[in-house]
């Protein structure tokens, strides 16, 4: 199509509202997709960081099973009897 003026170009033969409206909606949806993807990535990275920090904290803090009174031994005594 050949336009003789800028006004004819924007009018698009009487369909400018539909053409430019659909272009605007498409651009807005693409921008929304980029924004939502970035937000999702940020949330995922935050969740991973929190999980790693919690795991590191758990590794530093001894659990109740690991805490023994001073002087307690870990030796295991086996009986001489036969197993039943």
C-alpha cells in the first residue's frame, strides 16, 4: 500500500484503530510477559537462597541426637549370647 501522507498511514485505510490498537495490546502483553518472567525468576532465586541459608544454619546447629553429655562414650557392648 502506498500512503501519500502521515495521516493516511496512521488511518490505515480506515482500519487504523484496529491495527494500532492490536499493536498496542500486543506490545503491552509482551512487556507484561517479560515483567512476569523476571518476577518469577526473582521469587525462585529468593526461595533457593532461603533454602540454602536454612540448610547452612541447620548444619551449624547441632541436633539433639548429636548432643551428648560430657564423658559419655559411644562404645557399643555386645553380649556373648547367641542371637535368638
